[in-house]
């Protein structure tokens, strides 16, 4: 049994087809600033490196840093 924590940054973009496209980055740095992320997302949009099925990335939709804690209450016996 163990407690584990996980931290990710989820960058969500708007697409030309009116949908969203998200990139999840594990273990973002602790002092991550909004301006840094916005600049990186704008570079991703301008580069056209991602082309989801719903069309090209057209803008920034959302930026979240998500922390989760998992308390594993049961570990199955090892065989």
C-alpha cells in the first residue's frame, strides 16, 4: 500500500473544426508561469506540428496544472 502523487500540465487548444485538442505534459516545473506556457502554445500553433482530425490548431482554449494523489489501499499478493 502506498500513496503516490502525480502532477501534469494539460494544454488545450481550439481547432479549425470547432473541437479541442489537448496535450498532457508530465511533471511540469514547480514555478511554471502563464506567460511561458502561452508563448510555448503559440509556437506550437504557429509551427503546425500537430494536425488533429478536427483541423489545424487555431488558438489557446485552456491551461491547467493538475495535481492528483492516489492512496492505494490494496496491493495484490505477489506470486
